[in-house]
C-alpha cells in the first residue's frame, strides 16, 4: 500500500463532506473522539477496565480524520499550516531542525 499524504487525505475528506455536513458537526465528532482517546489513555494507564473493541490507534485515527475534515471543508491547507506552525515553534524554542529542514533531508 502506498503512503497516504496530507494532500490526498484532505482531498478525499473534502469530497466526502463538502456540502454535506457543517464544521460545527464535524467539531462535535472531533470532541467526542478526543474523549475516546482520553478513555483509551486511562485504560492503558490502568485507571479503567480495558475495552478490547477499541484501540488507541483507532481513536487517534478518528481524531486525525475529523481534524482534517474540518480543515478540508474550510479550504485550509494543513500541509502548509503544519510546516508554518512548526517553523514558528522551532524559531521560538530554538529547536533544529525544523520540520521543513527535516523533510528536505530526504
């Protein structure tokens, strides 16, 4: 299977959701999924009984799905936004390499 790119995921989610659901509805799903990640973290830390039907990977994938869907239907290029945000953070906290420099190595 080929690696998924940010651009591919955003185009797919835009096709799937554009004109069919609001940002607010997607945000409510995102909040729900973040809560499920919190539950999984509690389970993994032994603070809750383990539910074998869910995995942390599945819950994190849901969070990414809804985050990217919100960006896609609002015309936000997350690829660019992530690189720019990392560049700002790297500069602010004096961290090297930044994401853009790291990617350029390949």
